[in-house]
């Protein structure tokens, strides 16, 4: 995993099994052709759906975090019931449950999915390739501090590190600590500070 800067959105060094990817793509293409031929979908609708799925969607997560940083009552609701609080902002959440975990000076949270690629897509869009790689899924649990180090985040040993394993029923979202002087910024400025990596937990400081 590259680590030019801890706040950059990283791409994977690990390439997944190509034969499996090719077989899956053949199946997807065949299903798509059948749906289009039966008039259930148009090629345009397929293209639009793919574009929507592949869009980063990070602004949605950033919107949630910026609101929590500036509205203590909203922050409490977000930590109590992430799904309901996200929906308050007009974001249609398709996941069954969103659990928001908060970073503090003594605690850092890292999100993974060891079995597949469960990810809060309705908030963050498609997961980055490194997130669904076999290497990240295995190593984020086995050696999370080393994984973070490869992202440029050398977490002090006195900071507790909690790794959260997403599944079909629960998706996690990290609430990073607000930057110093948060009150000096408007929501648009705050949203611009928040990267996808912060919301997964492979980045920590917001500047």
C-alpha cells in the first residue's frame, strides 16, 4: 500500500486473482445483456448506474462529519444511531445499520471487512481497491499498526487501536477528531478537510 502522504486516498499494490475477476465480469455482462434484451433496462440506465456506484461519494461522509463537529446534539444522535442520523441530512442509506465510532486522543478506529468487502457505499461510494484486497482484509486484523504505518500513520503505542470488522448487517464509519479551532471554519471548509481515508481510519489528523 503506497504511503506518499497519510491524507491521500491510496490505491492497492496488491492485484487480486485475475481469473476470478474475469469470470465474474463474464457473468455480469451476460446478465446485463439479458436484462437489456428483455426491456427491463436500457444501456443508458446501466451506464448511469455504474457511474453512480463508482463515484467516490466522499462528500456525503464529509457532510456527516462536518455536521457532527459543529452540532453537539447531532453528534450524540450520530453516535447513538448512525443510520438515522445520516438520513436526517437527506442521505438515502441503503445499509441495514451504520455504526459510527469516534476517534479520541487516546483511541483510534480502523475499519475493515475480513470476509468480503462490506462498506458503507451509500455514504462513501465504491470502496477503494486496497480495501477489498486480500492483503488489507487479512493484515488489517493481524497487524493493523503496521498497515497504518504503510499509509503514513505511525500510531503511538499509547493510543489504543480498535479494529472494526464490517459485515452484511453492520457497516462502520469513523468520526475523526475535529481540527483545532473548528469554530473558525464554515461547513464547506470543514467538508474539504475530510478525506475518505479519515472515514475508514487509515488517516487520523485533520488539518
